[in-house]
C-alpha cells in the first residue's frame, strides 16, 4: 500500500481561521509556507505567523492552496492524527507499575500505546522519563526552549531507578534531567509511590535531590501507585499505599512544604488527592496548590470541586416547578465528594437526587477513580436500580470527543439498557445550570 502523503487533519475548530478558509477534517496538509512539516513542534512554530500558506490534498484528491491572514500567534485551529504529525516516540522502559501493561485484552489499540515523547510532554503535559532521549532530541529541546516538560522521576537513586524503570538507561534519564535544568528547561516532576521501594528514606532523598537541582524544578507530585487485576505477576510484587503510609507521606509533605516555602517561595511538593483521602486528612485550601500545576495527576481536583460546590450552593433554586428524580454515579474515590454535592442539592424542594457508587469490575476493585469506570461497570452496578429520569456522570468517563466509554459501550447503549437519560456534567456548576434549565422550562410551560 502506498504511503499517504502529508498529515491527516482529524479536526478543525469551529470559527477558527482554518475553518473560515474551508479546511475540513479528512484533508491532508502537504506543505506549510511551501515547506514540509516535520512534526507538531515545527507546525506550532510555523502557524504562529500572521500570514500562512497551506497546500492541502482534499478528500476528493484535489490539490488546494490556501493563504490565510490572521492575528499573529493565533492558532489555525487544526488537529492531526497522529497528534504529533509524526510517529509517536514509543516507551522503551519496563516500569514495574506501568498502567498500560495492566490493561485487559480486547481494548482499542490506542490504549496499549506507551509513549515517551518529549513533544507530547511539552504540548499536552504527558509524562516522559528522559531515559530514551537522543543527543539530537536534547539539542532540539534546548534550542527551541520546549519548557516546561513533565517528567517521571520516581527516584533519584540510580539503583532504585533501574529497578523501577526496568532498564539500564534509567541512569541516562537522570543525567538528561540535570543537563536540561542547567540549560534553563523547567520541569514538573512526578513520583509514583511504590511502598517499600521508593517511599520512606528513599522518598526523602528524591525530594531533597530534586529540590537541590534549583528553581527549574517547578513542582513534585506524589502519586500512589495504581494496580489493576490484570497486572502480571513478577518476581517483585507491588502493593497499594495503605492509609497509615498515606498519613505519613502527607505529614512529611507538609513539613517539606513549610521548609521549601520559606527557602524558595514555593511549597514544591504536592501530594495527590488520593493520599489525603487515604489518610483521612482534609484537602488543603486553594492557595496551597499554587495555581494547580499538576491537575492532570489528580493533584487539587478535590479542592476545585469543593470550592465550586461552595459557590454554587448559594445560587441553587429553592425549588423545582415539577418534581425531578435523578441519580449521580461515580467510583469509590470520588464518593465522599459526591456525597457533599448530593447533600447540598437535596435542599432543593422537588429534587430527589441519589448517589450510586459503582465498583470497578472491569479493572478490579483496587481501581477506584471514576474516570476508569466502563459502560459495563455502570450496566452491572445500576441494573434494576431506581435511577429516576436522568443519570448524571462525569465527562471523564467518556473518550474525549465521543460518546463512548473506555470499553466501547456508547451512551445510547447504556441509556437503552438502563432505561434512563444519561447526562454528563462537569461539576456542581454544570449540574446546577441543568437543573435551573428544568425549572425555567417548567415556568415557560415546556415541561408538563
């Protein structure tokens, strides 16, 4: 089969310069400013100009040349497949805790792809190890100032690093980290906590070493290891962080935060929400997260939720003009937060809102985050339950840009199976707006 020329455009943002010029999903970008585009980094640099010229291969095979004038630094509005516009750099580590290796068989191919790509780290916050960078990669990162990067450190002890990453190249990752920091590249670091391996004195060493590397280390997230029932047995079994261990880690982190705030003006170390929950500790206030540098790592999401709920509570309608019965489904990790939401919203007269906590049977009971619940989990956990007329779920359960759950079940299939309308809502504010729209519709006579 002949290799397709150019790069496939997978999406065009509505109202963007590219959309206004007639670019459509399915077109292929051949040249930008009459030059081939090596990858997404080159594209981002080239699209920043005020005037750009695109050579496209349209879906029907025609060539089309477009000249677009826009504000400088305004994106064209294009997304590509693959998102790097070039082959993704695959991970060559054999990490003890790799979540991709813990996936069950039969999922879509993309879920088995392990990337270790500095381009995805810079653009989208994907974590990379730095173990597999070439000299050319290092030079390009520094030359183009691709900063900050998101780096999986896990340990600064060479022996422990090799044990965790499963590769002798783990030592080169630490050297590369030092080199990049010396060249002014900033990093957000993560440490996945594997009890008995990189916790206790090892964790203290890692935090101390990273802090000593200078202010280029912007943050350090402490994240408990996640294990599914599909993890293959190895010579070195892993276990989850216990509540008492979580309490020790949170206490140590609070001491480090006080010290680093005094020494460098930043708390530097940020435990994941799950550690606070396991420890039975209160979540810190919003200011303590210093702008939430590692939200995607589950650091601070709980505080954002609680603060949003507090703001929303004072705006909730006193009653609905017609009775509404509904349910909220979530995993065990977020259940305490959703209990607070249900309690607050239950003050609305005419609203019967119930919480349904779902066990993850797909990945196993040790996986408790809502975002990894599947359509099958919801079907099994909610079958026969009284869900009212609408079931609220987090949009995180759905594959981005689709109505599909992780296991390929669609929203429509789940609605049919459960006999209820499914409504993704992003938080307390969105839920309140939906309920207020019901009240408004009732006043206007649209609901009977």
